[in-house]
């Protein structure tokens, strides 16, 4: 399968509605990344969930984050696990400045340049008309 | 508090052949292995009144029960991954619900659904409930399969504690040495050397090919009985000193990224504390353990979490292999581990039973206590067995 034929996998493609994280993906599409936060105790809820594990409040809000962060960890697949991705394929875990951690990819940074604590900032990439991905590039 | 300590014994064990392609159904293997375990125990099938398995098996217990001609069960359950069904078996026996319970696992994971294929499986089944986080938040970025998910935390362990490949590599080396003596090990080869390991390809960096236990086809069964019934059966009873699980805050299967510290196995620490409390023993009393070597770096992480050395000292503990070999401080995976026997939960419990019976192909002298741990990187479960 070529890169053009393979689409980035996401549940939305199977006609399955993603539930808890809908606003996250909507915010990426709007290029204004938001994370879920407990409306009662301001605990970040990542991954998104219906209840705050800290105070059991079911009230939450979606709050825009700065998009600044640092690299927390990463893996590099010698062979990409899906035809939508090039090989080798690197996946990163990013510590957002506000606290939550997200899985993502980096843009313009080679795997051998990655280090824990490397400062990054968000960039947006339309995978297609369904999905906009939030990725990270080197900052400063 | 009431205790399950010594209320239950493992009385029979069996495995089918393990291979990369069984050429037969999980249904067929399940029936064969349960009959063999009952025969090993000397328990008539009709006396078995409980049946437990894990949720990922292909074959429903109801069909297995019918095929085996087991007329009545008073207890049946599916538990989560790993050897956690054992806790259900012990619970049912200790509570007096059952007299004899069989735990089985039958899976064509080598030739069929591989652990790395969760996305394809989910796509086919349209089952988002299986693990919504992976499909929704990880797959769009190409984080797929457990090796990738696990590798994120493993990288931080290796980096934060300065644990190197020349230390971790002794885990696959020692497992291959043990596996080379075990005719049952599906991936039995000439023992590896540390040079083989260091030359092994980084398939999901930081994990090398030789870090990753291969999936297999095969089935295992274990018959457990109430302790007062166990003494009169065919084999030496192997008593359950403790069985426990551990599930930690913000835990996920391999991807517990929301925790402050992603470089440890807190579920294993929780499980171990409970095992030691119930069994009334500590790490100093244990000299043989079957650890979860699905990914080799999980072994030094477990050795730390189970209290055999201090935090960050697991790499040094493994280096050179002598601590891990038969006769060392903690002989591990004496059947070859998942790395040599093939990845199938439960097979490591059977090797622990062999050590206490004195029938291992890498037998230690005078084993009175043996520990089993599985579920590294997720909800953990384990057992302490004794003679």
C-alpha cells in the first residue's frame, strides 16, 4: 500500500463516534489545542474521562493550552506499524507546559536529536478532511 | 482479616505443544490440555466444579465444558489478562464454592491474532470498548502494538537509572540458557551470548528483537483444589501461600503515561507487598522466580519492584547473569521464560510448580518457595507457591 492510499487510523473512520475526547480533536481542527480539566478542582483529565479521579466531579471544561512543552520519552519503530506512516517511525510523549501528557509525533526533529526535556511547541497537520493532528516542532 | 493462605493447592498441570503454528483450533487444544491436567492431578473431570480463564482466549468455557463432558459447574469466570484467573480460582475454592477448579488458557497467538495487531482486530470488530485510549489517542500518531506502548516507559527507566544494554541483555541470555535445556520451549536454540544481544536489531527502539518474547500457539491448564482434598491426589500438592493483583493509579495496559513517574512498575510493587503480607515471607526467602519477561527490560524493573534489590539497581543485578542463573541470588525463568518458551501466560506458573515438585529441567536444590509475577506494564498479578 502506498502512502497516498493509507489513511491515518482513527476510530472516526469506522463510523464509530469517539466520545470522551471529541472536543480534543475538534480543538485540533480549530488549531487551538484544548485539554479537559475538572471544573471543580482544576485537575487535568488526560486521557479524557467522565469523572475527575481527584474529586469525583462530573463537571469538566475544555481549556486551551499554550502548545508549549518538552519531550518526556519516545520510541522509534524500525518499520512503521501501519502503512500511513514512513519508516523509521518515531512517536513521542510530550509534557505540555500546563501539565497533561500527550502522545504525538515530531516535525523536523530526527530521532537521534531527541532528548528528555527538549523544548517543543505544537504545530497542526491536516491528515485529511476528517482528522487534524497536533504534532510538535522544536521551539526556540 | 481472613486469609487465603494455604487454603488451596495446585494439584495438576499440563501444557500442549507450543509452536509457531499449531495447525489446530484453540477449542481442540483447550479440551486436550484440561483432560491432561486433570489426569496429572488424579481428579476425575466430573469432580471439577469450577472453570476460570482470561478474557483474551478464543474459546468460551461453555463449549469446553460441554466437549469435556463436565456436567455441572458451580463457578465460572473470565478474568483480565495474565494469570489473574488464578485469583478467581483460589477465591472460589477458599470460599467453599468449589472443590476443584481448572484454570486454562488456549490461544493461537503465534499463527493467529498477534499482540501487535490490536488495531486491525479492532477495525475488524468495530470494538472501541476494547481499549478506547489506544485507538483514539495513540493510533493516529502511529503508536501501535504493545512493544511501542511499553517502550515509552521502558526508555525512561533505562535512561533515568542509567541501565544499559550490556546489563539488560543478560536477561535474554540467561533465559536462552535455561530454555536450551527445556525440550518444551518452542524457541529453544543454542544459548545466546551477550554479543548476540548487542548485535540484535532495535525493532522498536529502545527494544531489540531479542528483548521481545515471541507469541506462540499453545494451551496450558492448572487444576487447583481445596487444601484438605489435595493431599490424597496423585501428585505432591503445591500450596498457594498467596495470590494477589495490583492495579495502580492512572494505570493502563503498557501506557500509564499520566503518572508523574513512568519509569517504574507500581502495580508490581503493590502486588508484591500483598503477596509477602499474605504469605508471611519476604524477598530474602525467595531464590527462584518466574518473572514476566515479555520485554526483557521489564525483568530488572520487576526485580526492583518485587524487592530483590533497590530502586535503580536492577541493571547491576542482571549484569553478568550469575544472579539470575540456577544457584544464583534469584534464579529466574528456569523453563526459559516467555523469551524461550514463547509468550503465553500461565506457562510460568507451571514452571514454578515444577520447581517445587522437583521436576524442572533446570532444577534448583530443595525449593520450598517459588514466586510468579505477570502483568508487567499493566495490572499485575502474582502468586507465591510453597511445598
